[in-house]
C-alpha cells in the first residue's frame, strides 16, 4: 500500500507544479491546485502513519480529516467555472465539516500521544463519526456537482468533462466506502483492499487533472486554431504572398467582415510541425511581462488598428519574438491575447455601469474596447466567458439586486 501512496504523492506534486507554472491559468484553476495539494497532504500523512506507526488500532481506524475538503473545493471550482466572477470566499461555510474534522483529528492525536486509558474509545468515536459523515456528504454533493455541470456548463467543454469525471470518481469513492464499511466487519482483509482502491482512485483524480490542461489546449486548437490557420493559407494563396506575419494580421479584419456561418471549409488533415524555439524560457517570460504592462497600464488593446507590427513598435520588442512568445509560451495567437484584454475591459465597464444604474450600450463599449465589429466582439465574448454579452449583463444585474 505504501507504494501506491508514494505514487499518489508524486502525482499530486506534479499536478500542483504544472498548474502553478501555467502563467495564464484561469482563476478557477487555483481551486484545482488546492485540491491536488490536499490530496498530496492526505497521502503524505497516510504514508507517515503506515511507515512509522506500529499501533494496529491507529493503522486501521485513523481517518484523516482532509477528505472533508475535496468535495467543497470541487463544488467551488464548478461554481467558479460557471460564473467566472463568483467569489469563492462567499461560500466559506462549505468548509465547516472540514474545520470540525480537523479539530476532532488533532484532539484524537493529542489523546493518543498522552496514552490516555480512553484513547482507543475516543479514536473509535472519531473514526465512526467522521466516516459516517464524510461518505454521505461525498455521495450527495458529488451528484449535485454532476447535475450542475450537466445543466449549467456549455457543450462539450473540457471544464465540463473534467468536473463530471472528478465528481464521478469522488462518487465512486463514497459508494465504495459505504460498501466496504458494511462488509469489512465480516471480512477484515477488506479494510486493506478498500484503502488501496480509494488511494488508487485519488491517483486517477490527480492524473486526470494533469491531463486537463493539455486537453483544454487541444480542444481550443481543434475548434478555433485550424479554422484560422486554414483561412490564412487560403488568403496567402489568393494574395500570392508568403509573408506569415501579413497573413496573420489580415485574419482578424477579414473574419470580422464575414458571417461565421459562411466560413465553412472542407475538413483536411492539419499537421503542425514543432519548430525549435529561438528564445529561452526566461527571455519569453520577460517579453510576457512587458506585454502585460503594455496592456494593463498603457491599454494598447483599445487601439482598434492594433497589429503585431504596431505593438512591437510601441513596446520596443521584436515582432518575431512577440509572436514566438505568444505561440510557444502563452499558447495563444496574437488576436486572442489582445481580445481577452478587450473582453475584460468590457466586463469591468458593464459591472460598474450596472452598479451605478447607468444606461448601457454594449456595442458602444465593444467599439471603445478596440473591437471593429459586432460579430467579432460577440464571438470572442462567448468563447471567453461562455455567455453572450446580454446574458452576462443580465447575470450581473441579478447579482447586484441580490446584494
């Protein structure tokens, strides 16, 4: 069992590092990081117990309290994914069972350390109460999270698949825990088997979180990248030029002028060749900081004629270095990078105007942020927020009324 636990600790550590190193992670991903850190801490405590503790009562009965925070973290991640502006701290009370469990756990540890004559009795009651509280909560809330994901998240998004799969795994842990609790009183060996299976499922959860980022990137590329690049190929062939930068710059205005439904291309095999990176990771990181400063402080994104060449001149950076950094370090094309800042600007304006009960002209805000057309603005707004501009405005207006 210790080998299974050790593998789980490594996988949890790997998942946390990969998510933390993702410079452009979503706010909701912080909750995933907390989840994998809790799994790693849970397994680390178990590894310590199984390695250094010889008391059989403790080995078989000492449940950790950390399991109480798995479902709350996944629940908050689901809410944050559904509504990016959701504040996780507003649901602090979902951690009350975790806090009570922590108090019970450390109290039991103190009693066991003091070798009190009633230590095993207290351990029994701690184990019984925590077990019969944790398992029903896991089952009930896992079903609730699955329901939320199915009904509130759009289409076949990677986040929706991730949430449903993680909730299903936690549901399996809850059901298996109930089953093994019932039958372990008859077959002692089931205690060892049940723990091994549950720890294995925790490993599967961390592995699924590790693959999440790659899956999200692949989904984004398959849904949007191919269409843009194929369009660039068609445009380049038609214009008789091989200048990649010009074709990239031409994509956005041309896309704005066409109806999305008219952009239908025959599906062809699309193969990308991995190019050797010219810049080091530290050099690309410096360029990213420079671009962030340019967007946040100077607000260059509000220029509706902003191009890669123009941004390079404004920031004093080489345009090819900017392009390489965005493509290989940020994993976003130029216009997606710029338009995310434009969408964030519009969101902030909508929220402030809604709170002040001022008249709101969404299209005017779109043009003010730097967009050239309504269709482009609507497309990017939906892709980034999962809501249409009108749906988002209605959402924040309702929240303002509640507050």
